[in-house]
C-alpha cells in the first residue's frame, strides 16, 4: 500500500513517513491536492493551522471528499483529524466534511494540551494489540466535536473529548501516533492493515 | 482515568554536530552522536528530547540540520530544537528537517512579533519560547545571547506576554541554578507557572531525582528538563520515572 502524506508546506513529515514505512506501507509526500485526491491511501499529518492546511487542499476539495467517501482509506492526525470535519473555530472556511461536526477550542486551564495522556478505547480494530488506557502524545489546542457516532476513544483534559474516531476506512486521531513510541507505531500498523482490508 | 502525565526531558547540548557536556559553555567534551543518544534516551522512556545548539550561531548550518534529520528518522517521541534561531525562515527550516518544536529566545525578545508569525503559520504547539532568567532584587530578569546580556525585562511579565503573542510552551531556565546541580529554582518556576496558561518546562539545576520531584510538585512545572544526570549515567530516565511514580507523580510508564 502506498500512503500519500499531505504536505501543507510546514512541519516535520519525516517521523510520520518513517512510521508508515515501519507499518509496512510505502510513504510518499505530496503538496499537490490533485495527487492527494488520486492517492491509494491518504494521511493528513498534524502540523500547522486549519486555515493554512485547507488552503493547500481547497483546489481539489471536491475530488478529495469524493475519494474518501468512495472508500479511499484516510488517516487524519491532530490538525489532520480536524480537517476531516466540517469546520473549525480556529479559522474561517470549510473543512473536508467527510465527518460530521466541528473542531472547537479546548476549554482547559492550560492550553495547548501538551504531553502524554491516556486513551480509553472501545477495542476497535484501530486499537488492536493496544492496552486500555495506554498513553499517547498530544499537542493540541482544539478538539473535535462529532455530531455522528464515530468516537472510538476518549481522553480527559479539562473535559472528555474524542481522541480517536472512525467511519469505515476514514480514521482520525487527536494524538500523534508517530510521536507516541511503540503504541503509536502499532496504531499506524493497524491503520495500514485496515486500509488493505486485512484487519 | 488519570490526567496528563508530567514529562521528563533529557537535553542534549549539540556543538558542531556532536553532543557535548560541560558546565554551561566551558570545558566541553564530546560525548556522542546526537541520533544515538536521542534513541538511547527514547528507549529509556524519555517523553521528549531537546537539542540545544550551544554555539547558538549555527542554526543555518547543515551539520545541525543533518543531525536533526538523522534523528527524526529514528525518533518516535517529540524533538525540540533550539539555540541561535533568528528568523521565521530558521524556524521553518528546522521544522522541515524533522524538529517537532523550535525554541526561540534572543530573537523573540528582539522581535516579539516573530512568535505570532510562527504560531500562525506552524501552530502554537511548535513554538517554544526559552526564557533565561536571573535573580534580581524582588524578581528575575530575562537574559539573552546565551545569558550574556540583560534585557531589562521581568521574566514573569515576559512569560505572560509571550503567551498572549502565541507561544505554546515556555522553557524556563534559571541561570543562577544552571550547572550548579543543587536543585531547580522552585520559586521562579512556580511564579511563572501560576502566571501563564501554557505548559512550563523547568530547566537548570538538576542534580538528583529529588530535585525533579520537587520542581514537578512544589514548583508545579509540567515537565522537567535535565542534562548531566542522564549524560553521566547517574540515573536512567526509567530510574527517575520509577521514583516519581512511587511519590505519586503521574508519569508515562513504559519500562
């Protein structure tokens, strides 16, 4: 499986690319939204700001939405999870909207939510082999508020929020699996297996 | 469910592409290759790694960028790089080669708008403002240029200001305690933690595990940075975490 990692022009893409390779995928990086729309598997990485990321994707937003709705596997990480939803309080303008709901500013005494926090999951295939309450690395100021039943896991910080979601082969995680040591690499491997239809 | 864990962050001082140790900037000796040491600490359970370019002038240098790139390919915990970052373009380049966060100090004091510019482009979570603070009568003063120049700014006030400008984290170093190994400046740390709404990493003065316990509990820091206790193999990161867990401080348990 070849996973295309979207390049918004900012941030570290080395760790996610290496993480996907360890998970058995081939990783390619692209900043061309039309390439993204034609990808076999799409990874939306978790660096940057909502508005800037959507600016890169916008020229082919309809094609990308159609591809994901049509079953192309997608994984959104942190900000990448938020762009899968309809909108965000961070910036004006629409998201891809393959998941219903929006991203809202995290209401907690100390923001960003930065560091390792527990993930309580429902034993979905995305979490196969990952123990309950395993800690993953977070670095987020916004959280997703879905309006459909897609939540796989919750994490507590100020409030309980969905730390992972999935609808078919569309997955989103608020934490950074590529920065979460062995459990993170396991999650990436689970995602690739789901994408290949072997999970 | 417990909440967010406290982070233990080994700091690697890098000069000309190699990790060095010594008291602050004097008597430096090479101790190893940045990727090798970073991966060693990752395996011990480090929650994050910090690279600090101690020459503070080589940020554009390909040697440091190559070290960051090589490290990022093998490191699956976050990497912060700092020292000598002068511009928006320096930050962008360092993120591109594999840093997850970039720390700015002198350039932020000289041009506070840089903080906002970086936060808007890369997200606040990438922007760490490093504050080197030195005790004065009744407070602490911010120093720049690797601690050699006073900025005449109050450290607590500056910490509040950088948060408003968009910083996502503060790396707070006590210049009085740094290199002395007799404990972090608890009062400074707590004063900054209570004044701001972003996470604070305490730095400077760590000599024993008890010092880390103190700064995370009494000092209220979100994370503790240490260099020499790890470099001299006095303790492994796992040893530190075991002690913290015994004292009831929430840590990521991985060993």
